[in-house]
C-alpha cells in the first residue's frame, strides 16, 4: 500500500517521509519545491515535482502508484504573511487542498491525514490548555485557510468513502535525532530556529517580541513539540484510519508551556553561546499563551511522546543548524 506525502521536501514532510520509510512503507512525494529542497527527500522515496492543485499532475500520480493514503503537508505557514496576502493563502492552503481532495475522491484514496494548526483556535480564553472542543475562531487568514480545509474534509468524508485525521499542531521544533533532516528554510521566523541561528553567529542578535505580557516572566508562552513526536502522531493516525472507521481531529502538543525567555536560556545553555538578545515591542497578532490539551490524541492513538524535553528539542535543532552551515559552506 503506497503512501503519498505532499510537501515531503519541506520541514515536517521530510521527517514524515523518513518515518514511513523506517516502517517499510512505499513512499511517493509530491512537492513543487517552492520552499522545500529536493535533497531533503531520501532517494528511497519517489519524488515528483509538481503542484498539488493541478489535477493533471496529481490525478495520474495517485492512479499510477495506486495510492491508498495521503499525508497532506504542502502549504503556506507564515501567519503575518497570510495577513498581507490572504488570497495567496486561500489559494495555496484552501483551493489547492480542495483540488487534492477531489483528486483523492476520484482515485478512491481511503485515508487523508491533514496538517492543521492550533491557529484555528485564535486566542484561547485564558491560560488553560485548549481542547479540541474549544470553539474554532481563527484570527488570521492562515488559521482560517486551514479551518476551511478541515471543514471540507469533514463534508467530503461524509459523502464519500474517505476517512481523515486533522492534526492541529502547536509549536513544532527540533530535528531528526539521527541528523537526517531538519528545518532548512533560510529565512524561517520561528523562535527556536532564530535562537539557534543567533547561537551559531548566523545572525548578530535576536529579539524578544514583548516582555510585558501577564505571564510570570512577561513573555509569551507556547507548547513546543519535537518534530519526531509530531510525525509519530501522524504515523499512529494512519494506523488508526487503516483499522477503524473513526475520523479524528486532534491536538498535537505536550500540554506544557514554555516562555520565550525560558527557550532562549535553554538555547544559550545547550550551545554555550551568550548571544545578544534585545528586548523589543510586542509582535502584532501574538496570543499571550497557547498550550494544548493533548488528552484526546493520547487516549485515541496511544501516543506517548519520546522527546518531551526542551533540552532535547533545542539540542537537535542546534545540531541540524550546524550541519546546514557545513553544507552551505561546501
Ligand atoms: N518570538 C520572539 N522572537 C523571535 C521569534 C519569535 O520573541 O525572533 C516569540 C513570538 O513573539 C512568540 C513565540 O516566540 O511569542 C513563538 O513564536 P513563533 O514565531 O516561534 O511561533 P508562533 O507561536 O507565532 O506560531
């Protein structure tokens, strides 16, 4: 049974490809390489360069490989960019997901596992961990574009023999502990990526966006999840869809929050680099605290995180960043 990974040349997608190959699955990748890299796809996977929104590309690909299951990672992920280019985000994340779904229905694909996001919740009410039953109320076109895809999937699965899982990611970070892949986007804006770049002198300093929030140290709190635990949740979701009739919408996080300053301290401690940190204004659109209630995924999939440890997340992110630097110097 062959599995398709869209966005398999990107950060999370490439980790998924490795996980599937490790499990002995046949893997086909579809990626247009707009932000991903062909070298991030292991040679054992079958890489096809093209647009998932193009039915003439994706339809024949699904049929040629007799794809039973699709992991859909391809999409745009920068929240502020979605605010300035909402129609671009609705095209990439919503319209193209619809085209992919239609091709899947036509080709008789059985399982669809979708990269969703905690951004569907908007700003949670208070500091408590947010459960899937919380109202969806996205505050950015990015969050809305993902929520619309969740809704399409729900309705398509009710009308056709397709089962699905939507996994709502909290703050994904770290890299493959075996050093095979990691976050390679040069201008990524996420906290741990930026801090590891500062630690390795790839940037002269970094900034903390907002120090006057109502949290113990005044900086925002997030639930950082190791990318390896995240892809494990996807693999378990595939087993679940293969063996049951139940669709799933589930949070992926550890249920524990870390502040921006705690993360920066950890990067300094693990790297041994005392890089410059400037205290800056709040970044527009940041919620004070977003932490997952992860009971559902633990209960339904038996998901047991192996890397719920900020030191490991940071250590793996640093190793990958150093490896990238060596690669770029060649
Ligand atoms: N952040 C920061 N400096 C940076 C990048 C991020 O202070 O250079 C903060 C950001 O304001 C937020 C937290 O780190 O409070 C996590 O941001 P990130 O962009 O990693 O993820 P988000 O939660 O926005 O998806």
